[in-house]
């Protein structure tokens, strides 16, 4: 309930547009405080210090907005709405935490590791990881689901092979985001096409011109990073067989998640169903393990099974098998493990909501839009805006929608087709989001894969190359798509169905 002495919008004078210093102060403060946070706390920066920095900078941005005539009630509503946009991501995070817990207990994670060790070689592991994740993400249209399911298993395989967790995470994210931005089932693909005013299948076809070369180069680099030499997993496989539950039945929860994803069931429902399936599988396949984890000898057997499964969903699974390598893989998960990331997302979205509501980001962008004339200039400006938005607003969806709204008219004025705008948005806003530690995507990937964003970001070769290629292509005059010059034709002027002419 609003305070009685709070000024209503009608009590305030007409809001003034923000000045350049107004727009710069919160952004500079954010960058400076986050840099100081990492300098002081290192890997622990995301466990509280970053959240404090984001909240403090949100207060600064709110002060700037209020100074310019925006009422507190409107600022508060903007924050509430901004945080609300992140609720689906938060629910998915909690579901992934639950899934990791029950899959660790049921043997699903260790079965993925076991068969991965049998099938994969360190020589081509990173390259194969990127390709497998690309294919699966294309099929289901979700980078988050891929990272939170098979990505976890691949991280376990890499650990047992003595390979780099950071490079493995980079390969998983590279493949997952290629599939995500190339799939008609992806929400980011649909959003990019809708905000730019292009046809979704035209957008996908156009995106492949830059995405395929970027993935190809990334796979080659991952292949070069492979560790030469033979890998004898005999002793390790025997240890896993002796101390963990391994079977092909353990893949049923994974197949359930993929099946529900292909059927276009909401990601939270699909992932949480997989978590429940993991718990049920553990109860059926190894009830003694579940009862032992419950640590409740006085409870009836059925209630002990329920408590063990419930505990794995809430707080994760822990085990002491005597093998540290196995214990590291299996002792993890639970919704509680994701709460720190949830805290980060909430503070980041609150800051981003105030910045957008106050018009601070547009104040930085609008002068650039007015000045650039060439296709290379406007494409570079879109790319910079998308990346800056990922950093400032901390939300992938805002970073997709904002350039679409801002540059749609500018592209039309310069005779450039909407499908070109949607391609550039996908090549920049979508793929750079997991590279920002406080972005919802970066926070999710770090939590799901167990590797800090700063550690893996330099190995996300696809995500780094894709924005560069879209600018280089435009600079060279490749895939510069213009609208037909027939103003008297309504059909040809329809931005949803442009008759495109490619300037090569």
C-alpha cells in the first residue's frame, strides 16, 4: 500500500528527459562497483557483493529518475514489473536445482558420465560436446534445458577425464546457443523476429549465414584444444560400477524432459517433471540408497523414501562413497543451491527495470541512431546496444526487445529489411547474455554447470565470434538485405513479408 504522503504522478511536474550525465552516472557506477567487487572478492563476488552493487546502483538510478520528475510510485511499479519478468527464469532455476538433486540420487548423472567415458575421447571431447549440444538445443529450442541436463553429465565426464571444466562449459554453451538461436521452437528466435517485424523462418535462414561459420570455427578451435593421447578409463569405470548406480534405465528422466520440451511443454514443467521422475526412479531402482540418505531410522519405510526424495529436491543429494571424484559429481543440487543465483537475478532485474523506466539507456542510444548512416554503422550500433543492454539491464529478453523497438524505424528509413535487423539482434543480444556474470543467463549457466562466468566466458567461442561475424559480413557487403524500392505496393512494403534483395 502506498504511503499517504507519497507524491502521486499528478503531484509532480512533467518528467524531464534525462541528460547525458544522468544516463552515464548509474552505468559508470555499476561498472566501477562490479569491477571493484571482483577485485576484492574474486570468485566470491557473485555470492553477495555483486548483489549489493546492483542494488546500490539501482538506488542511484531511482534517484536520477525521481530528480527528473518521475514519481516514486511509478519507479516502484517498474521495479515490480521488471522483477516479475524474471519469475519464469527463477522458477526454471529452482526446477534445475531439484533435478540435479534427484538425478544425482537416482544415478542419472553418473550414468551419463559412465557411458560418456566409454564413448568419448579426450582428443575430440570439446568439439563433440559443442556439436551434441547444438543438435539437441536445435531439436528442443532451449539452451537452458540442454545446459541443465546433458550439460551436467558432460561436465562430469570432463572432470573424470581430467579435462578443463571452463573449456567444457564453453563448448556446452557454444553449442546450446547455436541450437537455441537456430530453432523455430526457441522463444528468443520468436521474440527477435517479432520485435524486428520479420518472418520467423526467414529470420532463421538468414541467421544461419552467420551462425554456421561461427559454430564451424568454434568446433575447429575446440578440436585443437583436445588433449592428445590415449585415455584408459577401465579403473575409473570399475570404480563407478562399484560405488554408484549405473543403468540405461537412468536415462528415462532425461528422455522425459526432452520429450516434453519437443511437445512444447513449458520449460519449468518439463524440467520439474524430470526432477520428480528422477526421484521416482531412485525409489524404484535403489530404495536402500534413498532410505540411507533420509537418515531417519525411526520412520516407516514409505515415509523414509518420501523424506529422502523430498530432501534431494529441496537441498540436494550428498554421498560419501570413499572416492572423492565420484563424491564431487554426486554431492550437489537442490533448490537451495540456486537461491544465491535467484538473489543475483532479482537485484539485476530491479536495476535494469529502473534504468529502462527512467529512459537512461535510450538517452545513450538515440544520439548514435541519429548519426549513423551506413549499414555497417547501424549494424554496429545495434550490436553495441544489445551487448550494453545485456550488461546494464541484466536480462536477455529486454536486450532482444529493446533494439527491435529502437531500430526498426531506423532500418526502414535506410531501406534495410526487417530480417536483417532480427538477424543482428539474434547474433548479438541472444548469444552474449551468458557472458555477463550478473545477467540472468550468465548466472544460470554458472550455477547449472558449476563454473564461474568469468572462467568460461573466454571459451564460448561461438558466442564471441557470432557478433563479430555479423559486423564483418556487413562491412564486406555480404548479406546486406534491402527492401524493394516499390513504395506503391502494399504487399512488398509489408515488413512481415519483404521481397528481399541481397547486396553482395
